[in-house]
C-alpha cells in the first residue's frame, strides 16, 4: 500500500451524518450525478415533454413562438389525413425493408467468414469496418458519382453486360434500393464487428461435441451458432430498425426526396414541415408518431426473434 | 481401419480443405476489394481534371496525354472555401463533446455504482428508458430550447445535446459495477476521499473502456449530420459534413471538387481510425455485448 503513505490524514467516515441529517455518501452521490443529470434533463427529458405540448398546439406567428393556439389532437388528425405523410411512410418502409435484412444477413455472413481459419483477419476487419467512420455527407458525394447516369462508374461497367443501364437515382422504382444499397456499404461494418465478437465468444467445445454427434455445417449453424448469437442478433436488428427508420441524410443530400417524391422519408418530411414550413406543432406531432411506430416495431421484434429460440 | 484407406481419405480431406480455404480467401479478399473500390475511385478522381471526369469511361490510371493529373480541386478548396475552418470547427465540437461526455458520464456512472444513495435505482431506470426516445423525435422542441438559450450558431448548441446521450452512462455503468469492491475498501481504509477513489482507483482501471468510449464518441460526433445542419446556419460555423453538402449543392457539376472535398473531409478521421482501430471497434463490440 505505497499510495497510503502519500496521503496524510483524510477521512474514513463516509457514512457520517452531516448536512441536515443526510449521510455524506448521499450528498456525494447526488453531487456526482448532477452534471450529467442537468444536461440530460435540459436536452433530452425537457424536449420530450415540451414536444408533447407543442404537438397539441399550432404557432400562428412563425417569428414569435410564445404565441400558441391549442388545437388538441388536431395536428395528429391532420397528419393521418395527409397524403404526403403516407407517401413518406411508404418510402421509409421500403428503405427499411431493403436495408435492414441486407445489413443483418450480410454482416452475419461476413462475420462467419472472417471467423474461419483465414490469414489477415485484422486487415479484413479494418477494411470491412472502415466505411462506418465516414460521414454520410462523404458517402453521398462518392456514391453520387458511382450512380451518376452521365459518367457513373456503375453504369459504365454495366454497359458491357446490358443495354441502357438504368438511372439509379433518377428512376422512381430504383431510387430507394440504390440509397439502401449505399447505406449497406456504409454501415454493414458495425454489424459485422458485433457479430464477429459474438461468434468468437462461442466456446469451441460446443462444436466439438456436435461434431461427435455428426452435426456439422448447416445443423451446427442452426443448433449452435444462431442460438448462441441470439442476443447480438436481437440487438443488431433492433438498432438497425431504429436507425434506418430515421433515414434522412441520404435522400436530403442526393435526391431531395425525388424523383416525383419516390424517395421521401418520414424524418425528411418532419424536417421540411418544421424547418422549411415552420409548422412546429405539426413537426412535433410527427416526432411523437415516429416514436409510437418505433416502440411498436420494438415490441414486434422482441416477440418474433426474442422468443422464438428461447 | 486399414492404414491405406485412412491415408487416402486424409489426403482427400487435405486437398478438399485446401480448396475450401482458397475459395474462402478469394471470397473474403474479393469482397474487401469491392468494398474498397469507392475509395480507389474517389482518390483517383480527386486528382483528375473535370475534362476526364465527365468522360463516361473511368480512368483508373490517367492517360498520359494533356494534363492527366491536377491539384486544382484541392487548391480551389483551400483557397476559395472555408474547408480549413470547418475542419477546426468539427475538431472543437467533436472534441468538446467527447471530453464532456467522458467526464460527466464517468461521474454519474461512478455515483450510481460505487456510492450508495436512495433513489439511484430510479435514476438509472429513467436513463435506461430514455434509450427508447429516438433522437430525431426531439429535434423540433430541442431546436426551440437551444434557440431560447441563445445557442444557435454556437459550438455549445451542438455539444450540449450530444452530451445528453445515455449511451456512455450505460456502458460505463456496466463496467464500473463489475470492479471488485475490495480495491475501494482498501483505499478507503487508507484514507482515500471519494474524489481520490474516483481519480486513483476507478478511472485508471477503466482506462481501456474510457478510451474506447471517447474514440467512438469522437467519431460519432464528427460525423453527426442533422443536428449540426439545424443549429449551424452560419457558414463560418459549419462542421465538415454540413460544409461538404453545402459545397456540393452549390457546385453540382464539378465532380472533381466533390471527390477532393470528400477526401479532405474524411482524411482526419481516417487517420484516427488507422491508429485507433482497435479501440473504436471495441467500443462498437461493447455495445453489442451489453445490448
């Protein structure tokens, strides 16, 4: 205990009663929590409460937000009759339906591949994960040229195998798939490293035992790998659902929701409502609807993948 | 089993394994190459004149006629845009948020796990529940609050909401909780104050997780997009991601410029990634392990 020699005196009575009969430890505990709790309250809890209030009001004066008008559930009613909202919902669901399964399955396949007996695991991991550290703005700039119809990389090479390759960002049918594909490239590394860690923590003896029973390949995957990795699969699916449901920057930067509103999304519409059209109550209501949808998805997720292998 | 049969089957296994292994390597490295193609494309195009870039045919190796390689895009960016200022802004915001997050998150995690006080369970419960609040749901009211506080166009307007994230509290909580209480008891007997226990026992033990958290938060806040876009409307206050997009939308037909700014915009973080790859990956894996 060399350190003790450098400390002179000091108090050992952390449980001494002091201020107003409170234990010293209680006072200290609260004091140590206050910095985070202050930031948390002002910038996370308070907005959530204020958002509910805003969603029940309109703001007739765009420049004076103290002027409010109570509309009850008016914003919500209006929202559920708004065709732009349904279109944005459709776009978001399409994006989620393409990107989430691809992100999860590809991440898993990559992890199981790298987990095998390969040389250069570190290099592979470094490359697979690397796009994750790019900002979405860079991803959009680069892929804007990969997808470009006039000088794009993709269509130049596709031109060898097909005639008139499509405009990836200009075709209403393809634009969401293109944005989703790019997003998979950008984010799959996140899932990959989580799956890799989960796979590496499965004890090898489970596979040896299974081998003795003649269970290899697909059966070992189904009976050992998947159940053992269940927690990380649930985690990744949840995170990706929540994240991809809030897709915003890709359409904002690359397509502005076009062509003909085919790549509009919920958060993009929320952004436009609140910050271009200054409909703050409407935007806040949309935020709350978004949360309700995400909670619903979370419940369904837990019911479907959380229980099936339990 | 006769020996000949065994050696033959062993030989068959060996070659089959070798073929499998070769195929696996080809698949994994081929995939890595495909993932890296956008990088090579971006780097090579950032040095080519727009004349070549508008050609539908990509030039991986520039043709040796005319002026195949140019630094004009980089020169233009450095001379005519605020890209250096944006880089500095991004450093200040991401760095400031990271320092603040590590400080206040480790303090509350310490308080919730190593000190005993009534109500701490409820506090942790509320913080955990806030995970369910998606970030974007809050942007409209949050914008009003930040605006009322006079933080629009200020670094703090971006840093403070970032510091409210519960992720760090959650990760550190799990780690601090598992530190054996004996260390602390011994220190207390030696007369350590609470502050000394925190700085001399807990923080040194938590160094790996703290550095992983710090690097992850730095990367995350460096790349943040929507919130800085809302708060920073003044060009001199932009972070790199916002500046990049503004530059792109203002010069839609200059492919070389887009590629050069993509390189300049990601270079600082890529260098950090190459150096601290292990910690950044560990921070992601910790999230998965605790989820």
